[in-house]
C-alpha cells in the first residue's frame, strides 16, 4: 500500500426521499456539497443523466459553477461528462470558464455512456460512440492549449481555425476516463486519461483493469502519476449488520432505476461494436435489484462498521488505487441518511486510514 493517504471525494447527485421533487433534489445536492466542504473532502462529483428520474443532472458544469460559488474550497468533479452528446468546443469552453470561477481542483471525468434512451433522444448513433469519445477528447485537449487549431476526424471536425477563449487555468484540471468494463482500460490508458472505475467488479477484475491501464499508458508515453479512482457504494454504521440492513433497504432501488434508465434491447443493440460487454452490467443490475442478492456487492463496497470499511479500503489501496470516490447518494435516499454516512466516513474511517500509515515503534 502507498505510504500516502488517499484523496477522498464524494458523489453529489439529484436524489432525495420518496416524494421529494426536482427542486428539492437540487437543494439537497447543494447541501451535500456544503457538508463535503465542511468535512474536508477533496471534491464533490456530479453525474450526467437525461430524461428520467435517475439522478437527473443534464448539465454537470452548470451545477458545478453554482457549487463553486457556494463552496469555494471544495474541488469539483464530473462522473462523467458523456462526450458523444456534446459539441467538444462547448465542453472545452465551459471547462475553461469553470477553471476561472474556482481555485479548487477540477476532476473532469469523461465517458461515452451506455443508455439507448439518451443516445436515441440526442440522435447519436451508439455505433459511433467509441470513435466520437476519442475525437471529442482530442478536440478538448487541443482547445485547452489556448493555441489556434483545426481538427479533422471521422465524425467531428473543426474546419475553421479557432482559439479557445477564455484561456483555461490548466494546472488545476485533471482529466479522467470512465472504465465501465475491463475492455475499456487499454483505451483510457492509451489516451492519457486517469482511470475511474466503479466498485461493482470483484477485486481480481480491478487488479486486471489497473494492470491494463498502466501498460497502455506507459506504452503511449503518458504519465502514471495521476489519480487512480475507484467509486464503491458507501454505507457506514455502528455494526456490519446495521450497515447491511441499510443496504438491503436502500440499494436495490438504485439498481431498479438503472434497469429502467439503461433499458437495453438485447436484439437491437447486441451487434453494436464496443457495447456487447455491457450486457454483463445489466445482469448485475438485475441481481442487485433484489435485496436478497447483495452479498457479492456488499463484499466489494464500503458497507460496514468503521473498522470493516477501513479494511475494505485497504484492499483497494493495495491494488493501486489512491483516490476514493464515495457513493452514498442513491435514489430514494433521505438527506439525513447519506449525510450521516459521509460524516461517519470522515470522522470514524479516515482516522483509521491515517493510523495505518503511522510508523510502528520498535520497542527495545
């Protein structure tokens, strides 16, 4: 395990107790950000979802600009901007603006998404998603250099020479790529993006993902000195039994909503290049939408007493992760409940991690 303590961020999503409305969800998201700033977390991260009740935050950077004004010491993250649904010049412009509105770190996660609902609504062919993701990232990277440029890609073009304004404060921006399946690890590493992996896969899968990412990044000449982010579900309670009972109460609804939002037509989308592996994810969602089937998920999640959670954190750190993105924000989750879990992690778990790093005294 690294001698350095991991950085700790947290998810802030548009959720609340059953019956809360959209405005309430956004007000609670801001309250989550304010709590995270008080607790000293590195950054609050926002997801991008459209057209359903599943954590609807269609404009991540707009929300983060508001958070930046309310919480100036809190870093800001996206998990993720789904690049194929946006013009890359606008993404670059908005990131540049945000970098001037806060002096806190920006953790900009990028991904390609896998919800047919959103792709069809935006009129983007899912078969083009992989190429569009790479081309969008290449344009964003060029634009943020602040120099005149053009670009010619298979799907995206910037034929008129332009210079991005405003100029970004690039030194505070870290770009991160979502790895939704092990097959994406090579691509994310080759593109020079830091890795972001959710906590669902088993530890052996995580080990292979990091190994593939590392080899691809090294082969392409990119720095390995970037955050390696993992995002497990987080529920901290007095005892393991208490935490597991809470998981059975609140976690299945999250996976039920994923099944609805990511409704995947196995016939229509089975042949789309790059998306066949995502059928495995749908199977896991079906399994974990049943409270009686959460055992494998609980095992790889930060669910348990403080001592148990600290032990689970150690397993991820030993694999090579050094950034923990806590996910205590799921649909149907009352505000007080997720605030309690985040507070317990900062108050009870983080000190245990710090003590693990203290040199042991040798008694003569």
